[in-house]
C-alpha cells in the first residue's frame, strides 16, 4: 500500500467543529471533513476536463459513493486543543458569522495559527493516491478549511512530507513572485495528471453550473505587496472588499454569496461565495491570494452570470490599481486534447 504523510500548520485561525457543534475538544481537522474538501477540489479541477456524468464516475472511483468504498484512506491527527479567540473589530466583516456566534453567547473556539496537524493518505491504487494528493495540494495552496475559509480563515501551509511525493508540497520562497512560480509549476503538473487520469473521457463542459478551476472559468492572483502579519494582510484586503461590496446595490450582492440576512428573499437562500480570499505564508511575510470562479452562482440566478463575472472583474480592477496592494496574476494551465 502506498502512503504519504504530511504535517500541516495553520496560517490563520481554523474554525472547525465535529458532529457536536457545542463540543469541539480535540476534534481536529476530521477525516470526513477533509474528504469533503478533497472531493470539492476534485470536482473543481476535473469538472473542466470531463462531462458531468463522467465526473461523478471518476469521483466515486476515488472517494467512494453509496455503492462503493473510497479507494483512499485518510487519517488526521493533532495533539493540540482548540482555544478561545476574540475576533478583532477590523476582521468582523470578513468573519461576521463567527462574530455573530459570540454575540449569541455561543462558544467561539478555534485552532490558533501555528497549530500542527498530521495527515496521512494511503491507497492500494497509486494513480488514485496521486490524484488525491493533487486535490490536497490545491486545498492547501488555493483554498483552506473550516468556517469562513473563503474569507481568509483556515489557511494552511505544509512543513514536512514523507512517503511518495508527486508534487512540491513545501514552499521555500519569500516573495509573491516566488509563490506565483511555485503555484503555476505545481498546477501544470497536477492538471497534466488529471488529464491523463481522465484519458479518453476528456470532454470539457461548455457551461458548467458549479465552481470549475479552468482557464475559461476562473482567475487567480496574489497581492503583490506582502505584509508582516496575517492580520494586517487580511485587514488590508478586507477593507477594500467591504467598501466594494457595500457600494453594490443590495439586489446584486448575491454574486458574492448567500444568504444576505438583511434582504427578505436572499436571507433564505444558500450559495457559497465564488470569491476565495486566502493567506499564503511567504516564510516571513504574508500575501493575500484571490481565487475567482465565474460559474459558481445560485441556480435561481444562472441567467445572470454576466453580473457575477462583471462584479468579480470590477473588484479585481480595484485591487490591481491600488498602490498598497497591486496584483500578480497566476496563469492557469490550458488543457488541450490532441488526438
């Protein structure tokens, strides 16, 4: 059996709980939660390569379904305990739902930055393990884990890896340019492996209705000017995001995620945000990472995708033109099938 073990470390607070939301002592980054995140990133990448029907088949082959077991085992452990935290006032807009829990006298605990987790992936199928490791790489370097991970919480880094390693998991650079090159190089290898795994099933979807990480359906960038702390990095992008979103008419704010608690209709709808704000540790400084999905929108608003793209691009332009921020675009690999 092939096996790879990785030591993860939290870059920003990780808000996460188990089945009993009132009691998260030592729940850690649970294997079921981690498996769900890996499935999400599998769909995001493979969704730009194969049809929806083939996507379901390939996903089940690796991660399991009601008819078959997963071919990849996941073990997650930590020696740390969660701690209480007070949300800084200037981060309450980004982490409003966490702050609301505190106001309702609910427990507000998290795994603090620099908390370590050990993740072990194992499988009898070498190809399935490689694809799963590709999903884990994207989860760490493009996303995060736990509540408000789309707004900078739950960002992660890798400290150590042992076992068979198909990609470069440890980032050793110090600048946003180093990070850009690191991400592009690994994504090119991951996308190549996903395409090879799909084989003859290659059949890209023209109009997917879920988040797809492809050149036609997403855009990624890094803030050019890193800062000394993760708090200051999030504070700077959070201020720009708050000003931009509040400048939009209420009926168009759905493009950044639902619910909108102050709207009579939108407060009852659910939709994950198409904008992922994350924090990347540059080994001494911290850079903001932005991932924008142009196809992730509530089914009720599928006819208004143009507003989603327009709003994401407008926010992009504000970030790029701001002297305190600046932006470096990360090129997504282009997958072309040649017979």
